[in-house]
C-alpha cells in the first residue's frame, strides 16, 4: 500500500469491514514475524463507542483476527486516556478487557510508562517508551470534533502516546505546534479511522453522528485532510495539519490521492456538519493554555446550562488555563490553575458537575 492511497469502506459491520480492506491491501507483506505490532485506539474517556468518543472494539477485534490468521501474535494495545481519566476504566468500559482476555493481547496503560525525549527536527517531545518500542504502529482514531482544535483524527490521536505532564505542556506551547510535530516523531505503519459514529460537537462524546464508514491510509496528513473535508473543514482550518505537512510528516494533496471505495451503494448522502455548539459556548470562555480535559469539562458544563436555559443569563466570562497560574483576578476561574481568582472551581481537571453547580449559583 502506497502513502498516497486512501481506502474507504461503507457499512455498519465494522469487524467485517476492516477485515475486507486488510485482505485487499495485505499489510502482512510489510510486517515481519518478529515485529512488535502496537494498536493505538482512541479511549480518551470511559464511554462506549456508540456515544461517539471512542474507537469501536469490533474494529480492533477485526484487526487482531486478521493478524492472527496471518500468523502474527506479537500484538499489544496501548493507550493513555486524557488527564484526569483512568485508562484502566476506559479499557473496561469500552470492551477492551474482553478483547485482551479473548485473544491474549496485553493492554498497556501509558500513564504508568516512562518516557524518552525525541526531536522532530524543530522541537523536543517526551514520548512514552512503549510507543517507541513498537515496530509497526496501527493508529485507530475516531473522526470527531474538538472544542479547541475543531477536529481530531489520526494526528491528534498520537497525543495518547505522551505522558500526562507532556499533555499539559502541549497546551502551554499552543496545542497545534506540538501535535503537528508529534506526527513526525511517531510514525504510523497504518491508520484505520473509525468513522462509524463520531461526535461532531464534543471530543468526549454524547452527540454521535452516524457516518457508517472506515477510512484507511498510511499518511496521517493525507488521512486528516480527507477526514476534515468530510465535516466541512479545509486543512487550513486545522492548524496542526499544516504544521505536520510543513515539517515533512506527510502530504495534504487530496487531489492526487489514489482513493478506493468499497460498498459505495451504502454511502450516506448526508453531510456531516459540526453543530457549532462548542464555538458558541466558548464565546463566554477566556482560555489561555487550557488542557483539553479541563476545557472539555467546562464546555460540557456550559452545554448543560444551555439546555436549562441558563447559558444566556451568564453575565460574566469564565477563565481557564495554565496561563493564569499565580494570577489574582476578580473573576470566575476554572481549575487549579486559577486557584487565586476571587471565585474558583477547584480540580485538575475540574469536573463538569462541580462547574455546573458553581455557575448556577452565580446566575
């Protein structure tokens, strides 16, 4: 399979779908028996895949079945949920514990791993050792929206391969630059995008949109450019895609991509349009270097207030992010980074429940 190829298969049986494409592209021809194969899903939170945030376990199971049928048994699953979430709980809730037992596949919690420093050519990044030990990385993201970067897919999914301290640092550096550089440091053997039902409103799920397709490729820049286009964004809208391309992590040239489609009769005619809720809700947020987990909790809380008819009654903005550490401001601050504000919701990350209860009292 060449880097300029994209394979898109439509349907609602992800296990069979992924095996069908793998039998066509024959990844077994590029893997040696002694190689360590790592499967990296998106288990950002402990929620089942039907809610639109996490990778369907059936897709992972299909990949494992195919590899084992071809004689490959040196396989692991590795992940680190976002800051404040338990990877072990995500493995359990999302069905990966069952897969591990059924196929004797080890589950690695990268939150417990040590790290090494790798240079992308423009910056140093801390990367979990186990991710670096993998010889053939199969990146299995979910196609979905993100409240800070608008869109998340294969490149951003690699953020689960860095320690929590580095995730926080990513936000202090401006989230796009380090994510784009990570695509150069961690090379994917194959990318399988779960576009069965991604959440086009929030990264943590709850508003799934049925898309009924898988997208398979090798170039993370090409895959993400194509994926972004499906929900109405160009590569210029997603800053980290351009950064990754500029440093040589891939090409965004969709016009000259070799695209193969399967089961086209099942292709949905509907367009997948982000709701824009996150953008509207964030108008009352003043963020500076905010981590995704804390920011996500805040947006989720504002969404709940909006459902109650209280969002429009908020008279003041709320502040969030590492950029406000140590600053004393007479305003509402979210998370431990704003602990010196006159009004503060504690937590690292702050919970949506606590934010909702606090803000309701201010209205």
